[in-house]
């Protein structure tokens, strides 16, 4: 049986983002999954899941809290910092973000997820990457699930890191690239750090 789950929705979302933001790199990937995992993902798609949105949030030195009286002036660091998270069970730093809910745009999902996961409020600038993922079950070329992952640049607006403990092991502001990052972070880090 042939299946093209989410294809039209992903194309609509991709086209809207390209129309609104202009020249954004679009990366297309195919990922093979065991049949049971593929069916689980198709179940999420039937419930409305079409992908996720993430934000590369930058905090400038002027946005950081002032040093406490007990801190020496040498502790001041005038470098901008990027917010990254460490998911539970992960060993590589990633961007805060997650799945779109109930008709949200990618922009709304990214802002909401950053705040839910880290308590940081941000303002999006624009996407730096659209990743279109086609998931296929092992040994079956008749079924495809299409997903869209949107990665935004963003500016810090307010808040202090307080992680969502049920999902994250940590979050931190980085002035230099950490040793282990997820691929979308590495892409942005190469241009930023």
C-alpha cells in the first residue's frame, strides 16, 4: 500500500516560509526507520505532527544580569552567547525547540518551546535552515512520511535559565562551541563562534 503522509502539509509550510523569508537553505534528507518506529511516527502524523521548530538564541553582553558585588570585574565577559540544551539521554548539545501544536506556525512553536524548556523568552529573526525529512520504513519503498524541521536565529528578550526537568538534563549559554553538538548546531556554530 502506498503512503505519502504529510507531503502536502510540509510543502505548504516550506513554501510559506520561503515566501516570507526569502532565500533560506533547504536541506533534504531521507531516514530509514524500523517498521514499528515508522508506524509510530505515522500515528503522530495522524494526530497532526508535521515537524518541529528550534531557535539559536543569542544573548548579548548588555542583556546579561549585572555582576554581583562579590564578583570581580575580571568575571565580566563581553562575548555574546548562544543558548543550548542537553536533552535527557543525550550526550550532544542541541537547540531548544520542539513540535508544533494545534495549528501553530513554526515561529510560534519555536518561541513557545524555548520558553517551556528553558524559561528564556526570545524574539525570532528568521530561519537559517529548513530541513525536509522523508522517513521510510526499512525494506519498503511504497511508504513515506514527510516532516519539516525549521531552525531560526533569535535574540534573547528576558528570563533566567530554569530547565524543564522532565525533558532536559541541562541548558547553558555558550561563548565558545562545546565539544559535542547536534548537526544543526554545528552548521550555525561554524558561522557564529
